């Protein structure tokens, strides 16, 4: 089979797609024929050795995927060959086949395509954990989502709408704002404009701004926090801008508002059972039509170098997946 390989840390154009032996599933694992694999910002950092954890080399990138179960280990009773699944892995998802623990796989409802499923797990689990468990988002509240046109932002839009919120999407170009509206946002603002907070006030009106979902960081974070209504919650999701904001601590005091970290990965390691509930909820929402996941961009697996380059450049609208 073919798999993408990182022999030395560096830019994506140094990666190779090599031939290797297909993995044999262990007793608790399933072997999946990969239909598609999700591309994330973290994948681009990992291959450069810029993520907070450096993997041993050679490293095989890719951490989420969809496909069809080809074989199951002796101890696996929840899956069978032919099942359509999505899943997460520590690595090796940019491949023809991947073997992972059956507990990391989720059966797909009939109305979820494998292309969308390939980039679903990480962003949507983060969104539901962040909005529901960390942010206590309630029906009828208003949320501002920064970086709303990317994969993280688009999933947050879909989850927030399923929870009954009014969604204001912040994005930096007309094309990105149009994409955010197509994902389900109710309103958009250009957060690169000098007076964007005034525009946000006009949109929010008397309803107030209850939550901010921030996967971007940088200089927009403090401005977004200042826009919260008293009692609001600011969710720290990531730092795609590359800079970690330094919000003065007098602001949460004066606004009677909270800053909450959304570390789904850390929660998953501390409480592994959380994913069963998160994914069960999300799959049920899709099956019932309560949530319609955002459309994705698809490219062939051979385009992995340019895909990661474009992801790092922030030029992808929505989620990008690589297909076999």
C-alpha cells in the first residue's frame, strides 16, 4: 500500500508517498480501507517539527479519516467488514489503509458521506465539547466565531446552529464570509476592518453577545473579548494566527465574564469515555437532520504536499480532505 512519509522535519514539499506493507490489525483493532483523510493545521505543524510535541522520525502524517472496514481483530465485536466508519489515529491516516483500535471508530449514518466524515471527528468533537461542556451555550444565545471560514470555524457554526444559537461569523474576505454563510451562519463581520467592533454592535443589537469561539488568537482576541456582554464566556480554542493573545485580567473582572480553555485532546486523555458520548450525540443529530455538516473540499491523495501548504497558508475554505 501507499502512505505519506516524513523522514525529516521540514516544509510539506519534502514529504514522500512511499510503498510499504499493509498493517495487520491487532486483536482490538480494525483494518480500514481509507476513503478519505482530513487535512488540519496541526498536520502541517507536525511535519515541520513545529507542534508542541515532536513525533519520532520517520513520521507518517494524518490523524482523521473515513473508510470501509476491511478486517477486524479477534476481540472486536462492534464492527464488521463492510461497515462505513470515521475515525481518529495518532498518525498514518494519509494512506491506503490504516489499523486502529475499534474504540476509535464510529459507524456512519446513511446520510453522512465519507468525504465529509473524513474531516469530521476532531473539529466537531472539539466544537460540541467546547460549546456545550465548556461554554454552556444555551438556545437563543448569540455567539461570535472567529476564523469562521476554516474547518474549525465551519464545524463550530454547524454545532452552534444545532444548539439553537444565533451565529455571527468573523472572516477576513468576501469569499470567506460567503463561505461562512453557506455553512449556516446568520450574520458575518469583517474582523480585519478598523471599525469591526462597531459593525458587530450593529449586528448584535440589544440581544448582547454571550460567547466567543476563538481558534485564531492574535490581536483579534482582546477586541472580541471586549465585545462580550456581561456574564459572557470566551472560549480559547487555538492560535492559528501564530500569536498568543495577552488579555488584561481586569477585563474579565469588570465584565463579569469568563475565559475558558477548550482542550478536547486533554479532556480525551483524562476522560477517554467522553468521545463515545460526543460522537453518539453528533451522529444522532445528523441522522435526525438536526445538524447538517458543512461541505468540504476534496483533492486526490497525491496532492498531499500542496494540500498541506495551502492549509498552512490559511487559503482553504472549510475543511479539506484527501481522497483515495
